[in-house]
């Protein structure tokens, strides 16, 4: 998970970009921080999706096979 300090910095840079603009170094920093944030988000989201099971109104599991296979591959690590 990304730290609160890094999130604050992302927001600070975004606000400054809208008002006064960013230097080249700040633009690079912003790009790196955003990429780190997105990578963490994608990893977390993927883990959440892999924990989902779909059940129909009759109580039968109808989880798509692709998701069941992803769960099986995750457990083999």
C-alpha cells in the first residue's frame, strides 16, 4: 500500500500543476508517484477479484471458469 505521505505529495503536485505549473523534476516525480499508486491499485484490485465467488439464486456456484482458474493459479505459489 502506498504511504499517506506519498498520497499527500501526489495531491500537492496535482494542485500545483493546475495553478502554477510544475518543473521538469516535479513532473518526473509526479509520473513516478502516479505509476507506483496505479501499480498498488491494480495489485489490490486483482486480489479482491480473485476472492470473489459468484452464486446464483439457487445457491449454486457459477463463478466463471477464468476466475476459478486464476484462483487455482494463485494458490499454487
